[in-house]
């Protein structure tokens, strides 16, 4: 996502009904802080701001994705992304697996592109599951799939929880970055955790000594004095949950982030937490709770450790550009003749965003895990960076 960082006063003012919605969520969070002695961990604040039933950013009905929303993901930019990812999906399905689970399908654009391309190559899965927590996004996904691939909608099944003893492919595109994070800093007396308190009914940062699990995770990073960062206990727990749910198959996780030696670099001494509101990026998570996305970059080294500890095999790790090139994005582009400028040029511009190191090509990474699955994956045939984790 390429956004500027505005002053808070420059951000668009929401309509009165949106402000009222945000105030309802703020009141819920204030009452939660009061019920917990005047302080909650930031991770809990982030969970409420994003996922509180009916009020949080994702369950509520605000338009989040696309030009009218707060951010745009790769599948919404161009079907080329899903078409290329379908080649990797087809390779996994050819191994005798016949199901796909997509976690957090957003607008449904990735599901639509994947299904259309898999049909084109005669590799359709028996079932395409979508695990989606947002009723609003479920409705958008259904509508888009009915528009783009109406004859394939019957293969799509929406889930409230992961299936058990699952055999197949799991895909999560830009899901981990919106999972609650714990914020820590190396204080004078050791690791401290950022929390949220109230001052005149306004949310403020408040620091406390970190609890045992967080303290151990922070101490292992050996951060310099005063260094502040995020620790992704929830995302790592999510990887463990996927491992428990899967009997056999492949997990593909695509998000923006770094291996640990880059994540905890001296230049990131204030962490990577970022908020997205109307295609503007800023760093204040207390601004209009419920109306903005709150994200952090991913520590892929931590994910790799969580996978290994849960019995998963690390099958590959690389940048998005390398992954897409390995899967044949250039071949797919050439289906549209360059002479047809009206069709080819927009596709080429989208591919530039997906592949350019200064856009999404290097910031976004792809990591793959397997369970009872040892075959190589085409997406990592060249430029695999597992050693960097």
C-alpha cells in the first residue's frame, strides 16, 4: 500500500452517523478499561477496535476495501494476482487434495479470480471455503462471486471456524497484519508493555511491566534500551491453530513484513504499527475507533518458529515479486496481446505495482508451510529465502 502520512487534521471528516458509531465503540472500550482497573493491554484495545461484535472495524458495515474504502489489496487491484496464485493452487490440488480454504476473503476478488482461473485449467476444487468473521464482507463476497463466477458459487461455503482434520490448501492474504499485537519497549527495569488508559475520557498510552510470556518473548529479542516494537503472539497462535486443524496440505500466508533481523532493525525503533483511513496512512490507533484499520508488519521469523514448533514443515519463503514470477505472471500477462493497448496497459500498470521493489514486490512476502506434504512448490523454485529466517 503506497499512502502518504498526513497530519491528523488533514484526514477526511466522517459523516455524523459514522461518528456516532465510533463513539459507541469508544464507550464500550472505556467501560472495558474501567472494568479492568483503568488499564487494558494495547492488544486488547486493538482486538475491540477491529473485532468487537457489531461495532468493530471488521464486523461493522463500513466500506473498507477498494477506492471508496480505506485501503486496496492486490486482488482488488487486478485479477492478474489471483490468476497467478491459481497456478500455485493448481499444483497443490494436483497432489490429490481437492479443497481450498481462504481466510478473510475481503471483497471476494481473490476467490473470484482463483476459481475462474482454476476452471480455465480444469483444476477446480471440490469445495472452496471462506472463513469470514464480518457479516458485511460475507455479503460483499457473495455479491461479487455471483457477479463474476455465478456458475461456481455453489462450490463456495462460508465458515465460522476452521474445519478439523482438514486436507487441502489454506490461503490467507493480508490477514495476519490485522491481528492484535502486543507493543513492548525495553525500559529501565526491563521489558514493558504498552496499554491503554483514560485521561478525561480520552484514550492515552500507559506502560506497565510486561507479563511473563511477553517478557520472555521481548527478552529473547535483546532490544536496545528504549527500543519499542510489536510482538505478534496472536499471529503466532494463529499459525499453531492452523497446524492443529490440518491433517494434510499446504498453508500459504501472504503479507507485508520482514525476517527478524530486518524487523528489529535500529531504524524501526518505534515499531511498525500503522492505521489506514480513506487511503491515508497515519500512526494514531486512537483516532476514530471502528472507522479505521489498525495493522502491523509481520515478523516472518516468529511465524516460521511457531510453525516448526507445531509440526509444520517450512516449504518456502520469498518476496511477492519472486513468487509471482516463479508462478508465471509474465506468461499470464501475454494472454492479452500488447497491441491491444486498452486492455494491456492497465494490466501492465497493475503488474508493475505487484512486482516493483518500490511498491508491493519486495515489501510483501509469501511463506508456505506443509503438513504431511513434502513436494516442492513452484512459487519458491527460484529465490527461496528460508535461510534468512
